[in-house]
C-alpha cells in the first residue's frame, strides 16, 4: 500500500493529473510499516550516538546561548555541532535542550567565553524600527558580530520582542 502523496513525490508530480501512457513509479514497502517508523527523537538520538573521535559530552543549553557561543566554548565548529545534533547551523536553540558535543582529546575541559573583564554580555529586546545597523551603532558592535552571536543570517528579519545577545566592550561605551 502507498498513498497518492508518496506517488506524487517520487514522480515529481505537481498535481493529481496523469497523462495517458505516462510511466509512474509506485513504491512499496518490503517490511511492515511499523518497521520504518521512527520518531524524530529516536532519529536524533541515533545521530547523536554515532561513534566519533574524541570524548562525548552533553551540554544543556542556557538562555541566550547560540550554536556559535557553545561551539567556541568547546573549541569546535558550528557546522559540526549542528551535525552531531541533527540540526541546521541556523536553528534556534531553546533553553534546556540537551546537545551532544564531541571534544578533541586535548580539550577535555570547557573554556569560559569571557575574553576579558571589560566585555559584558547583554540581552537586548528588539523594538519596532530597529535594524542590525541601528543596534550595532547603539552598542558599538558590528553587524557581523551581531549575526554571529545570535546565529542569524542577513536574510532573516528582526521581529519586535526578539531577544538578541550582545557582547559589549564597556570601555567603548559613552556615558
């Protein structure tokens, strides 16, 4: 048994119309349907538990963290962190989410992401009319830094109420 949606998908059909003498592929299962079903959680767990080089750690996401900040603290790449957790590099993280991290044998201790005592981490709530440029100018940071810290891209719109993480150098701020 199969569904019309599956037949349309495997044959790249845009609608339900089929022409005379048109050849169609009709997929069928070899096993019972229950043998193929796997929840999203089970697929993620399988991906996370694949054996890799290094030591496996679990990181619980804290409010305001992004894949970028977490990857820097464990000396790894954002794309690797996303792959290990069946995510896309631009996915938004929720506080409390558990991430699997594979650390290099030489970096078994997590580093703190605090470059120096003059840097402060702020959470900024986007207001109507804000842009990355305006926010960057207000806090004397670059658009590139804002994008990186918040794991967003230039094709995403800011929404009023959205929270952004900003690392501010207090020595550059005016009173």
